[in-house]
C-alpha cells in the first residue's frame, strides 16, 4: 500500500472545540509546530518548559492536561492560568531538587534608576543579561533635582564630618561641567569645518561637546540602567551586590530583591534562605577578602603607569587553530589531526583557506563562524574611566579592573585646552582629588565617587578573535567616542604587528582609521530632524 504524502510533514494534534477556545487565549496558533506563549504568567510558562523535558506530551497538551485542568480550568473557564500547579512544581524542582536550569526559563525587565557609575559596573558584571545604560553623550548633566546635581548622596558620607568637603567638590565638578559647556560648544562651532547639513552639524557639535565634557563627571554621577534577564541571572546579581564592599551596592541589592519577590516570587524562593543565598554571599565575601590580602602580601611593585594598550598574551598558534576550528565540523578526524594538517599547508594555501573562512564580508555585522573563537588575546589597558565603562559592557570578554583612584592621573582633552578652558577643568578636578584624599582614610569605597570619568584606570580585557572583530570594528566606527576608538585601533595594530596574526587583522575589514573631527555628523545627517 502506497501512502499519500501529508500536506505538512508535521503532526497536528487534535483538540476539542472547548480546548481550542482555551488554547486560543494562551498560544499564538493551535496547528503549527512553532508557536508563542501568550498571556501566561511567567511561572506557568517556565514550569511548562520545565515539565517539557520529562513528558511525551506536546506543550499545548501539557498546558491543558496538567496546568489548566489542575487549576480548575476545564472547558475553557479561565482562572489561575496554571499558576497553582506551576508554583507547586517550582517548589519541588527549584527549591528542593536544585534544578537551576528551570530558573532560566523566565525573563524580567527591571529598571535600575539613580545608580552611580560605580554601581552600574557591578550591575552589568553578569554576562547572561541585556543592559541598556543612559548615555552621557546625548544627555547633559547640568540640571538640579531636588536642589542637587545628579550625583549619589551616600547616607554615610552625608552623615559624616566629610559632608561639606564631599558636597563642595562634587558641586565644583558639575559647576565646571555646566560652565564649560557653552564656551566649548562655541569653540567647536568656530573651529570645525562647515558641513552641507547645518542642522545635523549643530546636533553633532552638541553631542561632541558632551562627549568631551564627560571627563569632568565624577564616578558618583547617577545614571539609569535597564536590565532584561532570567530570574537566575537576577538572583546571582543580588548575591554579588550583597557581597559588594560598596554600601550603595548592598542597599540596592535589597531594592532589586524586593521587586523580584513581587514579580517572580516562585523563581527566587532560594534568594533569602540562609542555607542557599546566605552561604553564597558569605562565600563571595570571604573569597574576595582573602584574595585582597594576598595581593597586599605579595607586594608587587607598581610599574607601567603610562596610558595605552599592551598585548600581554596571545595564542601563538592562533591562526592555525582558527582554521582547524572552522574545518573541524566538516572533517572526519580528531582536532589534533586537523590542526596538524593545517600546520603542514604551504603559506599561500593557508592564506587562501583563511580567506574562505572569512568569506565576503560586506559589512561589520557579517561575522565568520566559531572557528575564530579558538584564538585568544589578553590586553592590559590604561585609559580614562569613561572609555573603560564602554568597553566593559561587552559581555563576550573577561574584564578585570583595579580600584578607581586618582593615582594614575587624568588628562584634559585637547579641545578644552585649545578653547582656553584648561584651567577651569584642572581646578575642579584637583579640588575633587583633594576631597578624595580627605575621605579615603575613613570612607575608602565612597571616596571613589569623587574620581572623574577622565581619570585613568588600569584593567585587563581577555577575548577571542571573534569578539575582537566585533568589538574593534564597532568601537572604531566614526561615531564612536575618541577615547575608546584610540584604544581599539591600538588593539588592532598589536594583533597584526605584535601577535603577527596578519590574517586575523586583515579579516577586520571595517576597522575605522580615519581622523574624524565631528564623529556624529554622518549619523545625524542620515537620520534628519526628529
């Protein structure tokens, strides 16, 4: 007997009319193999997926049989949308059995507002989340709110004998920022070349003015950070913040925890348990303190204080490993055999294969495959804190940074000096440095609020060649901030000239090298009036 080919290769589950009515409220379609969940509480959607792995039923049938019916919703009567059954499942799977993967099946949007620049870096430390941070290049920080400039009013500082010193220095930085804005804008308007689109030029000059002035903003400047993450990622964020030495981070951890308890209580039931969240926080604190003591004990002599980029380490056989990693899925032998075959290729053949792996990249969003992840680079950077903030947000890298202090100095942008405004800048910064020295003995963590985005920080960045391509091409684009553009341009040069990875460097076809006088002009001209 010859069977007719079905109209669709996918099985279609049959449902009763009442079941179809019920499903219509919770799924985007009832007859296709791909569908979205709609209108379900987070806990029900996540528990459905958790049950998925241990049931022969499809998701729609699971929803009907084990969640809605269990909560008294037969016949399409909408009640708790499976919440009661889902909550019971979570209490057993997450809390009792410790199946962490279930806590990855939900997602929460949380707005974190009025956080200092120091706290934004602690919040954004986790990789498995999406972050969007208020920009200092589009939003001026010259206004007062409740009679204060926008900087963190740390309760411990304001209750201490250092209150006046702190407030005076902070106000001085913001006064300088506000006072220099118009003279600097006028200087740029006078000295930069005219453009065809006068309105776009004005907007670009305004953005450049804020770009330059951001070096005056202190690390205590408050910002807003939007975060989307799984409950598990948020839970770990709370633990990190509770263990953080900065009092602001510790108190903010409880604000985030409070919202998680309200939004996704079943996902974060372990967060406040002494035997779960409590011991986790204790572990983080003990480990941090122990390592800090070792760093002091070994007494490494300070060296290399010049700003710039150094390539500390790289994979000497990195380009061959990239080729082998790309070929491996198509091979029929072990990785070491593929690598040996690549190493035996003559250079012209090797170059041709590498070019095939890169392919015809027509814009920077065309990325070669995961073969590029077989080669790693480690850089040490001394740059201004503002540039670090932008580079640290790349989550496909390993970033470690030292304490933010005035010790490595600061620089005054050349445009500020050319405008005759350098003295105003330096007076405000030097007053902040003096206040830092006053606060540090008693309040070392909060003293860092007084360090500006123009002060230098030492940090390391470790990433693979694929992430190098993404970050270097993105951060050298014409509209990028000049500070991190220089840093990433130097990284590209070091990959080429020091590591000797000429093929990797050449694959980065969209590295910006041009001298851009007005970074935002092209973008502003393209978007027109808004």
